């Protein structure tokens, strides 16, 4: 018996936005989630009054007013501005790459001097950049590539920069002003009270079942609803018939320091040398300008994904994109299933892009049928 209009598999941002839109259109929604909590990777856990981003730091940012207005309907956002630092063998540099970084790197003071140095160094690359290394050198020259990009990226992705796609690094802005704001987007912030506030509002009114893996009994779950919104990995949905997609995963080492009220003075410190085994340390209280007596820090260790680990980053190289395309061809032909989100779309999405995708699909899906 189909009791629900939509079964939503996975309670990350995609599933929760879809759920909200469906319920607002009068639909009945069941969400099943294999973890013991809702929210996917934006889930926060409170430790000593500090909202800890359990699955890595999430800083909301968007260029689009409609997406900003959407999230602000469900949570108030603070004015956190992401200005991470890079630590290369004890030397501190400002991120993203800007006049402060260039001054710290070369002692230059003017944009003209910085541009001349980069111009000189980028001549190492000829023609259109074919991989991340060439793209990075083309953007910022060899010095910054060697100290602030190469080690971090190779730790993060577990592959040489020459084998990674150029687009990964174009996420990072390069600018010739003294501006340490990581994002160029007009809107950014963190939900006051953490992401759980936003998620709980989005799913208000839905039935939720936790600790339950849809793939363990898909026939049974499929019968509960007319349509299924699936936000898990697409290769597992199709039983890996074209081979396994690869991901990078992360291990988080979280520590509460009761007698230290400010460990590093910034929310995000990247460790860009190759030898330090973690890529960054997050100090969570700074996301919400916390004034607690202690602090919580998390060291982030990237690793190659294996089954039973959490898949975080899709690896959009040639090999994996080919495999994904085969699964995607099957997926578009499924009348009962809707696939969406970072995992099902195998895409390195920011949160706003996930919301945009869920809003677009739900708009199309929920429009009154003629
Ligand atoms: N990156 C880097 N050095 C840094 C920070 C980032 O080389 O200090 C590169 C790295 O390749 C990374 C990419 O830029 O994968 C994108 O970084 P971003 O901070 O957007 O990654 P996320 O926060 O999504 O993990």
C-alpha cells in the first residue's frame, strides 16, 4: 500500500529541501536515513555549548538572492565571513590568494609587482592548462603552487596534481586587492544555533525513520510511496554493475580543550605542507563568535574511500566520469525515482547548488499535472 506520495532516501540538504517543497504542496512525505540523525553532512553536535560541524566545516555562501531568501525563511544567519589561513611549515599566509598572500610570499606591496612575479612564473605553462598543476601555476605561479597548493591538494585528493582536473582549483579566487574574504559571493553566513535549526525546520511535518538503510530492503520501502527521491550513491543503487565510483573520505579527530579559549584565532587553518598528515584544523566556536571558556578543534585527515566509510568528495576525473555517465543513462529512464544531491549526481556541489537543484527538480515534479 502506498501511504506516502514521496519516500525520501537520505536527509541531507537535497532530501530536506525536496521534503519541504513537497509538504508545502500538500504531499505526504516519509524520510529514511541510515545514520542515527538527520541533516547529512551539515549535522552539528553540541559540545560544551559549541556547535561542532561533525562532518567538516560548512560555510553557507551564494550569489543568488532567491537561495539566500529561501534559507533565511527557515533560519537566521549570522555574518560569519570565511577568511582561512594557510600554515606552511610554521609560516602563516592569508587565503584566498590576494595581496596579503603576495606580500607575505614575496615582500611586494603593489598589485603591479605581484602581477609581474606571477607573470614571470606562469611562463612555465604553455597553452591551455590540462591538469590542476598547470591550472594552479597559470593562476598564481610556481612559488604559491609549491607552498600553498601542491601539498594540500595531494593530501586532499591522494593523487598527483598532474592527474587531477583543473576545475578543482578554480574554486579558489585570486585577487589583486588586500581582501581576505574567501568567497566572492554576495551572501554568506552560518545559521545561528547551527545547521540543525535549518534542517529541523525543513523537515517539520515529515515522518522520519533513522538508522535504516534503504538498500537493505528496497522492495519493501518502494511500496510505501508513489515516488522515491534517492540521494545516496548511484553506483550502489545499481548494485555496482558498471563498477565502483571512487570518492575521497575524511577522518575527523575532534578534541575538547577545556582550558584554552582560543586555540588558533581563526575558524579554519590549512596545513599546506606534504608532511603534516592532516589538511586543516577547524576551531568550531569561531563560526558563531563563541565566548565559551574552552574550545573544540578538529583535525581533518583525508583518505581513500572504502565501503563502510562515508563518501565525501566525488573524484571527477576521466575514469570516474565515464563510469558515472553509464549509471546516469539508466537513471534518467526511471519513472519512479528521482536522483539528486552531491552523491547521486556525483558532483562537487556547494550547499547552495544542492538547494538550487532540489528546488528546480521539485518545482518541475510538483507542478500541477494538466
Ligand atoms: N586548496 C589548496 N590549498 C588550500 C586550500 C585549498 O590547494 O589551502 C585547493 C585544493 O585542491 C582543494 C581546492 O583548492 O581541493 C578547493 O578547496 P576548498 O576550500 O573549496 O575545498 P572544500 O572546503 O570544499 O573542501
